[in-house]
């Protein structure tokens, strides 16, 4: 496709707002596409796809251009020209470049990931730069997974079952989904396969009490309700009131009515629920380093000081919220991070402090090298009976 000046200008504007004004790329692209309603589908794909590719390869492209990053439009235009030439010549990468340049990661993050992950880092760095697949979770309250595939196929969606999770379905392309009757009737949710596995490892049963203490927009709480057959009690808490509102809206669409949402105004808001839960999920705030391919600009927005604060927040949550679990109950600690400091190191710290009260049942990683999963860490704990 030819690179028309107005479309190139659209890409440049995405870069200016993403890197210059620190706005998330997906929000910027949505806004620009909305403002340019005369653009056809090919034009819209051009702006979106090439914006994401330049963001994904930001450090490499500036190296190829031989310049330091700049927000001046003149320099961004030169960067686009270098990018376009790079595409037309087969996207070849000069030999002998360090990994952080080849895979385009901030120097500090590349160094930290290399120190924490060793020989595993190069493969992960590459996997996180590949386009993400679209994975759905079948809502078993509506139908079985085979039936969902049949329904989606009739709606023109090319899909098949995935082996990554019990109810996962993977799409062949990236179509719009929210206009589908099947979506509006709550037959499925868009949820990465690895994310689905987190809830599966809680071994939830109908009638139990489940506490999702960092629920966000409620994807895992709603999944839990479907696994429990919409029988029992689910408490979903978060600091973001807008996310809790979205959780309630999604639950209604999915036919779920056992979720109670509560806002976390301070840590004491959670701690009033002492020994309430049979099963506890701590899907804690994290660097998001395991889902970079879904938020391609996040690897540039993450800063070391923010990561250090996040690690302390994780420790505080794990060391305090465990008290909401009943004796004999199961707790899952989970992140969408690839870093040891957010994962295995947190488990070691917790067991050093509370090993007399808990048994570490298992801990493992889900790799973004799997085509239907992002990068996750899961640790399963059993609380001792009194």
C-alpha cells in the first residue's frame, strides 16, 4: 500500500501524543480514527498498524536512523522514512546489535530482565514483540465451548478451540466483536488464555466464598462465577470505582448475580473481611511486562522507580490480605509479569514471614512463547487448619 501524506501525518500524530504527551497509544489511535471518519478501512488499518509497529521497534528504528529520539515533527518524519525503507528492504536487522536494540527495550529494563532471567530473557524478549492472538473465554452459564464455536462461525467469525485453558477459543483474525449478538448476550468474554488459567487453579466449587481482592474490571471474578455455576458468594474489591462499575455491567451481561463489589478506600477496607473466603485471589498490580505485546507502548512508559513502588505494593498486599482467607483455604498470588522480583522473590518473602501458617503448593510461569498466552506467574498456597 502506498504511504499517503495524510496517513503518514496520522502516524506522526500518534507518536507525538504517545511519546510526547504520554497518552496510551490505543487511546490516541481511537481518537484519531474517530476524528477522520472519511478514512476507509485500509486507511484506518494503515495508521493503526504502522503506528504500533514503529512504537514496537522504537529503539531499533532510531538506531537505524542514527539519531537520538526526538519529538520534533521533522525528526519523526525522518524516522517514518527510515521505517518505510526498512520495511521495503525486508526488515533486515544489522548484525552485531545488542539484544535491547534488536528487540527494542529501554536500556534499564533490558539490563534488569537480563539480570533476573538470564538465558531465558532473549526468547521472552522476542516473544513479547510478536502480535498477540485474540482469545475468548466461553461462558459455561450460556453454552458449552463447542456450541460457542458453532455460534461464532455462523456469525462469520473464524475460530477454533484452544488447548491453553478449559474454555478458551482462539480467533484466526482480529475482527470487531462487541456488535455480535453472541457478545451482547454474554456468551463469551475476551480474555487471554493464560489469564483464564489463573482462576482455574483455584479449584472453585459451587457454594463457596471467593474473594477477588484486586478485581479490576472483574474478568476473573465473572469467570469464577461461571465455574461456580453462579452458586455461592463472590466479593470483588478494587481501588478503581470505574472498574467496579464495569465489573457490575459485565456480570449482568454474563448472567452472573453472585458478585458483590466494594471499593478499597484504604487497606482496612479489605481487612474487615477476616477469614471470610474459602478461596482468595491476589492478582496484584504489576509491571505488566508479561503483556507488553498487547500494550506495545507500556515498555516505554514503565520506569524503574515505578517498578520498585509496585513491588512494595505487591508485598504489602500479599503480607496483609492473606488474613481474609479461612483456615484450610486456598490462595493464589498472580501477576502478568516476567520478572523474578515480582514473582518468585515475593513468594520467598511471604513464606519467610508466614511459612508457619501456609504451605506453598505450587508455583509456575506461563510463557508468552505459547501462541495463545501472555506471560504470567501463578503461586498456589494452602492455609493451614487451626
